[in-house]
C-alpha cells in the first residue's frame, strides 16, 4: 500500500535531531502542503520515496524545502528502512532557488538579505535548521539512496551527498557552484565530499565549480552506479529492494560501525565491533532477532 503521510518516531530520532530542530513539530506535513513546497512523499512498505517535484524550476530548493525535508525525517514511519530521494523532470535539482539572491526573495521566505540582517546566533540557527533537512538521511537505521539525473548543482549536489548511495543516470552531472556565487557549501556536503574523493580533489571540484559528469563521478567514488537515463527508476528500485535483504537490527548496527570507523583507531574500532557483536549474539540467542537472512 502506498501512502503519502508519515507517522511515528523512528528508533534513531535522537540522532536525527542532532543539530537542533527548533520548531519541535512532530506531525507529518500533508500531501497538499508538500505539493505547495514542491515535494512529494510516498511510502510503499519498507521503502519511502521523497520526490523533489518542481520541475518547472528544475527542482530548485528553498528554506521551505529544507524545513519540510527535516519534518519528513522526524516523522518517518517506523517501518521505513530505505529512503529514495529523486527529482521530477530533466534535472535532479538546480540547487538553491536563485530568487533568494534578489532583494524580494522567495514569497513568504525572505532572501539572503534577510539572513544577512540577523544576529550571529539567529543566522546560525537558520542555517542549522536548513542542515537538519539533510542530516537525517544518514541515520543508521535507514539507508538513503539518491537517484540523480541531469543537473545536481549546489544544494542539489549536497542533497545527493547527504544520501548513503548515489545511482546516476548517464546524463547526470554534479557541480558545487557555491564558491562561484560567493558562498560556501553549507548544507552538510563538504564532509561526505572529502570522505569520498579526498581533500585535494574536493578542493579542485569546489574551487573550480566545474561540472563532474556521471562517468567521472563513478570513477571518483561519488556514484554507486551509472545507468542509462531510462533505466534510473528500475535500477534504483532494484537497489532499494536489495538493501532489504539483511536483518534490520544487524544492518543498523553495521551501518553505525561503518560510519564511525573513520573517526576511530583500529583498536577502538575492534572494540566497537566486539561490543556490537555481543549485542547481536545475545539477541540471536534470545530469539530477539530474525536470525541469519536467507
Ligand atoms: N532557481 C530558480 N529557478 C531556476 C533555477 C534555480 N536555481 N534553476 C533553473 N530555474 C528555472 C529557470 O529560471 C527557468 O525558468 P523559466 O522557464 O521561467 O525561464 C526554468 O527553471 C528552466 O531553467 P532552464 O531553462 O535554465 O533549464 P535547463 O534545463 O536548460 O538548465 C540548469 C538547467 C543548468 C540547472 C540551469 O537552469 C541553471 O544553471 N540553473 C541555475 C543553477 C544555479 O546556479 N544554482 C545555484 C547553485 S548554488 C546553491 O545551491 C547555494 C546553496 O546551497 C547555499
């Protein structure tokens, strides 16, 4: 059954809140409100799909987009294990809505001029709220997959980087355009970019603000797979299904171990593996888990 509304707090809600959600709202946004913002949210069993749905503006993003993404994360139904992030139309996302750079801004949302006038703490809070829309995609209890076609620029590139995996159509290209516009990438993208390609390549990509095509993205480790444009949906669905093959508790503990590995010494990581495995062994012995996947 497919539904457009979420509900219930996932097991990693505390993690999702890291960074500070300020509005405290835990109720899902309705499909109508999401449509006004240019988003769709659908749940089919254990797979949720978030669609950027403003193709006439190439899925450009605003503060409302980020706030709604954060709300989707906070209200993700418990049963969801895989989240697919995709875009309607020719491009995944053309990044921030360029009207933000005009004095008039985006109706109802202000502009950069509004943020520029805020005291430091308030400006920090506004950006932290925007980042919240991206952070939850890393939760250990879910796996997020970006399905990218056409352009993924600025905030679009960073949204794809916020996901665990990226499946690219052969016409996809990434571009970190922020420095060319006088900004820094601030939507959680710098860390995964460096982790995937290293500091030197990240500097080159960001400071030239050049486009990275699909084949290069695959070579650099920015893409999990590149497929023909008309096979993107099917390839993403196949990957999403394959990610459900493992026991959920084991998958969550494994993703957490993998995420935390770069920040640990080998000895610390070995200790973390032992601790996590002891929990799994006890759960299996006690019949508290599904047991080895078929
Ligand atoms: N904001 C608002 N509207 C946008 C938009 C954006 N970022 N990108 C495209 N659009 C609109 C265009 O104005 C156009 O509208 P009209 O039909 O009313 O003229 C419509 O979408 C279609 O655009 P194009 O005709 O340009 O479509 P295309 O497929 O030929 O090109 C594109 C697509 C390469 C993405 C091109 O539109 C483009 O370069 N867009 C701007 C990209 C950009 O500079 N984004 C900012 C990145 S930096 C960032 O995101 C900052 C941050 O995180 C803080």
